[in-house]
């Protein structure tokens, strides 16, 4: 007979305790020695956990094996990490990235092949997928585009302020003869500057175009016009004949003249006797601008 005073509990002979949990050391009862040492089994604390894992594994095995991937842990090998990125869609080389320029970008944004190659190298280094690569690149470039637009607007405002200052200087020195003497100065500029010369390599270059290229601000400078006006004052009538009839033909000169005409009181006042003449000049300047 059993000793009623013996209260020592005995461990179940199976794997599951009376509450449904797996008994301590249940792995040691497995017949396969390799399974006894399998660390992944240690995480299961109940038979339900083990059953759920089995069902989940069966469901996964019904999928395309190529879509299954091991998520690298902290101590994952380089091979595991490489396989993980490959199945995510990361190209094996930078040539696998094909940039698709956003239609929202302006023409001023640089997406040259050299830039694309540099971005592709960065994308590969950080294991971006082609979709991520294009998304990040276009988002970044849209920010650059906004900066360019802001800079251009600020530059236009600065140019307009400088133009107004220049007009004020010319008005102070030339008075009522402003238009005639300015046109005469610009005529001299074109007469002696609109000529071809050869550089050190024998290439033919336009003097005026090179001057504007190297010194952009000089195109609208009042000081160069005053300088040429002084030259014209010292020239004989025969030499300067016809210069005052020279028409404004550069884009910046057209823009300057249009701004001056639109600022005239007669431009918006159709009852002013000068209104029709002002409007005719504006129309002709727009034709030159379009042409």
C-alpha cells in the first residue's frame, strides 16, 4: 500500500503537465539526440505554442519558397544578410538601379548620368530597393527644385532693384535726353562690340557676348552707358550718325524698356494723349521679345 504520509510529487511520465504546460526539461525526453540540443525548441512553454508553430510552418511551406526569408538578427552572418536584401529586391550591382525622373521636376534640376551613378552607389551602399531609390532621389530633388525657384525669384527681385537704381542714375545724369543718349550709348556698344575675334585657340568669339558672359552685371549697368555716352560726346557727328536710331534688341534691354513704359502714367490711362503711342511701343517690344 502507498504510504499516506508520503507527500512527494512525481513528475508526469509524458511531456505535458496537468495544466497543459510542457514540463521542465521536456526536450531531454526526446528520442532524437539532435533535437534535445535544439535551442529553438526551448522557447515553447506549452503544447498549444508548439501546435501553433507547427501550423504556421505548414502554412508558410505552402507559399513560394523564394518569398520566404530569414530576418537577420544581431549576430546574423553576411550570407544571411545578403540573402535577406536580395529577396527584398536590392540589386546585386549599382547597374540594377534605373532612375525614373519625376514629371514634377523643372528643367533646372540636374539629373545627369554622373549624378545618377553617384546616387546609385549610395543606394547600393544602404541596400535600397529600386523603388526606394527612386522615391528618395525624387523627394530630395524636389527639395532642391524649390530652393532653385526661391533663389531665382530672389535674384529677379535683386535684378529689378538694380535696374531701378540704374535708371535713376541715368535720369539724373542724362535728364530729358535719357532715351536718345541711352540708345546712342547702346548703339556704340553693339557697333564696336558685336564683332568676332579669335581667342588663343583660334575659336571665333563675339566680343559683346563674351563680355556679358564674364561680367553679367555689365549688361544693365548705367555706368557703362555713361562711359559710352561720354565717348559719343567726343565723337564727330558723322561718326555717331544713325546710332540714336538703333533699336533695343537684347532681352534685358527689351525688359528694361517695357518696365519703363509700363511705369509711365499714360500706360494705364487711355485718356492720356500719350497712351496710344505708349501702347504701340509696348506692342512692338513684345513682338521683338517673341521674335
